[in-house]
């Protein structure tokens, strides 16, 4: 059927070429930049100058776009969707492929607007390096800060900072150096916040004119470093995980007949050899590896990220979702964790609501019990928050009623990462990176099977995040609604009662653990909120009005108080 | 890199052979694809592999064999037959399914075929709509498949560059490019409501070059049409149109013998051949190195309107 036999025929040194190709590795990098930074132009330029686009593709965009007559608008090579072509923006992650003599590359090309922070995180999640663009004529803007933060958060080790549009500032070295020093200072601040340092490289470029993109430019004799492409060809690809502990999430049990029982999966980290002692989690049973089976024959050794099938010497009960790990360092079975979340859904995070957490090859229920803080990316400030909205990033506490094996993301990018899924809409609502793992011991009251007798106030507090109580709200109807919505989003159980309701009824509601909102709506532009003897007045125009009311509830012991780092895992 | 003939696996497990795999780019791509195939087979109720007989399908099928070895492939193959596929493709398809021991389902939009649908009587857009898109949606619905593997690659076309590996389709099988699920790390969201489905593209990150190099490295059989040979063609300037369906000929037009091959396989009336001497896989790879057009440049259907692939995909096309 095929002409495989003809393989040996070589008309030119194609065999030599193929042998060279067989030695190439793969670098995945993401790009991030705001529209005006010329990111798409830069990618288009990389593709064009490495002969990675075909004539018909170039032909299809000639004379189109927004560049001067005769100039090719390289951005059109990468902006794939109609909406993007029409609006001139990049709204999703696009993947691009090119190769040089040294390496194959996969580019995750991501948009720069704030509303696409989640797309940026998506592109960074699989990247070994990232290219951050800075417009030399504008300096370090919020977009560049955001990209750097996300790169660090997602543990992209190499940040290649391309200071673009050098031609517009007369190739001025002093301005380049000033941007470099600003950005270095920023990166160390970011690393302190995320706990994940990055290695920056700075390159002055002009994507439009091709300076220092593929070829070193003669326009900047003061810069003696490599071009952007030379850097991409030389930064180390995926961190060598051979020395990391062995982690093998089981995807599937293969049982073609009664004589064979193999565990199929992709090695998440480390190396395995026949004879190694492994432990299966969560059961904790140990066994020895008998064989590493592949279609192409057994292996003497396999390391991440190969997909293989393990056969053990002794029968151990293992199924999909279990983890096979090295016996010396097996990881922690966690009933919860603290994690960074990047919120990705239109519907904000709801505390105490049931989400599904997908981690390696398993999906388990998960409850976010508290938002420890939200990070304001522009300033790196930690803001008090009760929820996360789309594109929001923060640290949260998560409870896992069914414990699973977790690693810190800083130690293992595969077993420290998870996504959250909303079981009602099936949307992927968040990306998570484990910061701290909580052992089983630190869990409080997660086992419903263990509980008996009447439900206690303590249990309600844990579930709902508040005591029974009374909150008086008088004034702006709009603000009353907003406060109620905010409480509802947190999972609070509220009841609206008119201000004239009798006190006995209100105290009964509070005794039952409910949060009674005693409302007296009016057309005023302000709102008076009162808990016990404490009263505050907030203005309708004040964006922090709702937060102020929630803080009032916290200070008076109605809402469970917000914990900073190092606190317990459950409220 | 070996030039040994196709190795036939008996399905038996041979213990004792020990070697170490080098992790070059092809191994990395292979590992990623196998992971995807295993996830889908384990998380969906009823997956199917859309097998379209081309080189990408050949690679995808081999990856499926690898993913579940020594167990058989745990899902059927489905071919959407427009009735205009090359005879060699059909023969190869049947041989291949038997060779790997997989169940093969063939689905055709019989009413449309019986009504004489063809790209000249209609236009290519409506022809594709009926014979490919409609047939695919009907076939998936008929068998109740909730996940369908396709061999599409992101480097093929601009709108495909934005496709997820798990591409969510609504109850009508349609793609909404502005409302795609975020896809991070290798954590795929497989959850769908009844009637919705996921198209899965395990070769998303492969390029045309990767595919050919892998076919070479793994000795994967492909259809003969990819190799250069003297074939009868209608020669229209640069365009070579294979002589397969009588209705494509212009009045009085006579075919000529041209040493040619197909760079990608589609329906014969809409797939142009290229002049070529590449009669081996290394020859094809060598030829690719000198190519100045993308592989789909010869596919009429991609150019019938601005952004045409994106429109087809929104409607449910692969």
C-alpha cells in the first residue's frame, strides 16, 4: 500500500536532514503585549523572517491592513478570526508553529487587554518562556506589568522583554536602560509576591523594521546581546524534571486479557525504571515496577513527559485518578489547600458553593471557603475581597471533601495545577495553582458521615460563613440590593425583613442562623448600615461601599473574619 | 530513523526488550497526543474517531494504537463518505481498518447523494454543507457520539489556530469561537450536557512537517496518492485536476499524463494535484522544504469566501 520500501532512496542528503531533525527539541513560548505594542507584528515578523509562512499566505494579506502602501501588515498573518480582522485586535489564544535549524517552536499568541487576562494565563500555562513587549516610546505600562505577573504566577521561567519601537525613539540607549531598570525592579517585586522568580532578558527591537528580531541590528551598536530569535533558540526548554520525584497520574487501566494489567498515563515528573519501588495513592500500597510497556517495546527507563504503561510486580488495586509516586517522596494527601486562582468566568466566584476540581486525571468536589485576598495587578496590592470576578486573581482557601494528592505548584507544575468547573454550566471557571497543601489533620468538619445530632451553630458558621444576626439597612435601594447580592454571592443565607417587623420574629431568624436584613429603602443617595451599636454611612457613588458594609459585619463578628496567610484552612 | 519495512504488531506483548526513548520534539508531541486520546476514552461515554483516510488520520490512528497497547482501540472509526473520495482512498480505508482491527463505520448523506449533489451543480460551499457538514452531524447524532476525534492541526489554517484541543459544540454541533472554554496545562474539561459534544484534536500541535517526519520515523502506511506517479490529469494552467469524476471535465477537455501527486486528500473534484517527482517519504519531505505554498492552497473549499474555514467550522464542519 505504501512506498515505505523507497525510504532508502535518497536523491539528496535528506537522511542527514532527518537525522538533524531528530535531535531538535521543542520550546513552547507565549507572547503577551497590548495591541499597540505591536505583538502580532512581532510574531508575523518572526514567522516571515524564518521563512515559516508560505507565499499564498503572504499573498492573501498583501495590500490589506493598516500599514503604509507597500509594507506588509504582519499582524494579519496571526490575527485569525473575522472579528479580530474587523476590529484590529486579538481576542483569543492563537497557536503558531515555526522551526529554525536549532529548534521547533510553539507560540501561544495571547491578547493584551485586561479583559483577556484569562487568555494570557491559558497561553502561559504550557509555556517555557514568554515574550513581554514594551513600547519604548511609552515605557512600562500596566499591560506589561500584568504579563510579567502572570508569567511569574504560572511559573514561566524565562521572560524575554522585547523593548519595541526603538526606531521611534531614535534607538536611544539611555531610554532602553531606564526601561530595563524599571522592569527589573518590578520583576523582583512580583517574584516576592508570587514566590516564583523569573529570569529576565532584555532586547531592544523594532518589530516593524526587523531590528534584533531574527538578525542583529546595526542600528544599535551599543547593544551587543543576541537577537530575540537567538535567545529563543538558546534558553533552556522545560526544566529538567528527571531529578524531581516520580509522579504518574493513572489515566486508564488496560486489561486486554486476564494475563495483562497495565496502568496507562503520562509521567508528570521524574523518572521510572523497572525494579523501582512505588507507592499507589491514596491507598498507600507499595509495589515494584515490573515493566514499562509501550507499543514500540518495553523501556529500560522513562522520564517526564512520556506517555507509557506501567506493569507492577504485585497486584495492587489502582484505578483512574490514582497517583503512582516514588516511595521516598510520595506527596501529601490533602483535604484542602491554599491556592492562587485566576477567575475565568462571567459569574463571580461563590464561596461555599460546590465546584468540581479537575487535577491530573481526577475530578472531585471542591468548596472555596474564603478569599484570603485579591491581588491588584497594577500595584501588587493585596485587597480584601469576598469574591473574584472575571480576570480577577487572588489567593483562596479550598476544602476537598474527598482528599487527593497535591503538590505545590512551585514544586510541580503538573501535580500542583488544577481547574475549577461549574457543575451547573460545565464552564471552566478558574485556573488554580496550589500554594500550600493542607494535610488531612488540619481539616475540620468536612466529613459529613461523622456528624450526628442536631446541626450546631458552629457547623452553620462553617458552611455559610456567618453567624445568625441582624443587619439594619436604611437608604439607597440600589445599595441595599448590592449588599444583598454580595452576601448571596458569598454563600450567606439572608432574609429580607421590613423595618417595622416585630423584634421577636427577627431574633428568631437570627437564632436559626440566618442573616436578617432589616431594610428601610428610600431614594436617598446614601445608605446607613447598622449592626448592634455600630453604624456606618456609605455613599452610593463610592465603589467600596459594599465592602465597607461587609467589613462592618466582620468587625462585629457576624461574618467570619477574613484570614491572612498562615491561618487555618477552614473558617 | 530506520528504513525497515512496516513492522506488524501481533498485539502480543514482548517482555524483555529494553531501551530508552530520546525525548525529541516528535516524542513530546506523541506523548501529548497519547495523553489526550486516553483522557477522552476514559471520560466520555461514547467517543468515535473521525477517520478521513489522509496522512493526519493515519498518524492519529497509529497514536491510538500506541495509547491503548496492548489493548485494542476502545472506540470505533467513522468515515464521512461524500461519494467523491478517490477510489484508492476507499480501498486503503477498508484495508487499514482491518489491519488495526478497528470497527469502521461509514456515513453518507444518501438523500443528498441521490439528488445528484456535486460541487459544479451546486457551489462548493453548499456541496460541502450537505455532503460533509450535514453528513457528519447526522452520523454523530445517529450513533449518539459525545466526543469525536479529528485529525485537524492548528497550523493548517488561521481559524484552526484558535481551536481548542477539546472544542465544545452546542446541541446543533456548532462552534462559537468567541465563547470557547479556557484550556490550561493538560487539564481538559470533558463535561457536556446531553446533546452537546466535544470535537477533540489530538494533533493540534503538530505541523505538516512533524506529520511527515513521524510517518517516516514510525513507518506508517499512507495512501499511494501522496506519492508521485504518472497520472491522468486535466491541466488548467497551474491547476491539475485528477480524472476521477466525469462531470468535472470541460466540454471537449482531454486528460494528460502528468507525473504528479496529492499534497492533501479531499474530494476528487475539489482537490488539485501538484507536479512532483517525490515518490518516497524522504522525497516528500525534501519537496516540502522547497515548497512556497501552504498545503491547503490546492483546496478549493478554503478560498470560496473570505474567512471561509471559520464559517464552515461555526456551522459544524471539522
